[in-house]
C-alpha cells in the first residue's frame, strides 16, 4: 500500500516537472539572463505575469470580478456585443509582460513561441477544440516585406501545430495599408482599419460554413480583430472566435 502511494507520488512529481518544463521557457524571455537556474524566466518574473485562466467574460475574455460560472458575460459585452463569438487571451498586457510581447512583435524573437503556444492552448481550450480552421491577422504585404515576419502568423502556426488544427496563413489579406494603431483612440483605431481586410478568393471555400479561430498577438480595443471577423463573416464563416497572446485590461496600458 505504502509502495503504491510512493509510486503515485513519484508519478505526480514527474508530471509536475514535465508541466513546469512545458510552461516555463528554456531561456529568460524577460531579463535575458542566462543560466539563472532552470528556465531563466525566473520564478519572480513568471509570477508577475497575470495569466487569464480564472473567470473571464465569455465574449471578450476580460477578467470578471466574480465567477458567474461558465458563459458569464461582462457588462460592456451585454451593452455592446463584440462582432466575434468568444475571445480569450493567455495573459494581461501590462508593464510586467510588455517586454515579452514587444520582443516578439518588434524584434522578431522566436524563442518564446513554444511557450507562448502552450499558454495560448491553455487559455483557448474549447475555442481551439471546436475550431475547423485557424487564421492569423495579416500584415500588409509592404509591411511584411519590410519587417520580414508576421508574429501573428507565427503564433497561429504554433497553436495549429500543437493542436493539430488546420491553418491557412494567408486566408485574410489587407486590402490597403493602414497607419499603425499605436497611440490612436478607440474610435480612430476603428476608422483606421474599417474595410481594410478581405478573405482571398481561393480561401473562401475553406472559410465558408466553418468555425474559424482568428489569432493575433495583442487585443487592445479589438478594432483590427473586428474588421477581420467582419471579412471572415462576409466570406461565409459560420462562427469566428478570437485567441490572442495578451490583452489590454486597463485603458492606461494601451500604448502598443
Ligand atoms: Zn466582455
């Protein structure tokens, strides 16, 4: 009997070690320290990231003050429902997590992708399981050529690979180049991207009648994602859910 318990305890510990490896990055993504023990996203750095795995609004993924059970919706979404069906984010975009996002978005640092993918899998569980197709938010081809990468496509590909869900990286395209959303008000952001996306003709058959999971790096006001959802719906998508790495929770954090 004692032996069985020992065995169980050992198995549980092994599982926890594996889970820690799965969630913790192999190298510091924040301080850039190397060799600071195992997985130099140090325990302190890791503990400052606010993961959105508690009770969140079913429509927008915003943390809810009280757990109203599955399917709870926040007051903002009741007043003005978003264009998408459900949105989830892995963690809160704030001064503690900003570096992680900017390293990916601006510097094209890829070594966090596997970790980010696993965090998004955890946050997006049901959305991923139910999705027929994963589609990233696209960059305009001129910007893509200048930068050389689309971090949303990287995240989408990682989630697609981890979950085995089909992905079409170029299903959506930007029909015009839009100024960056940074520093714009919510209203200006909406105007900026209105009608700026469409589903490529050859991708329409893959989108029509399907549950699409739209992937982006950060949800700020949701203007870009809404414009993408609209384009997917126009192409006949049955439902569109949204999965992002991080989301802004307070207006004052909208600096990206
Ligand atoms: Zn909401």
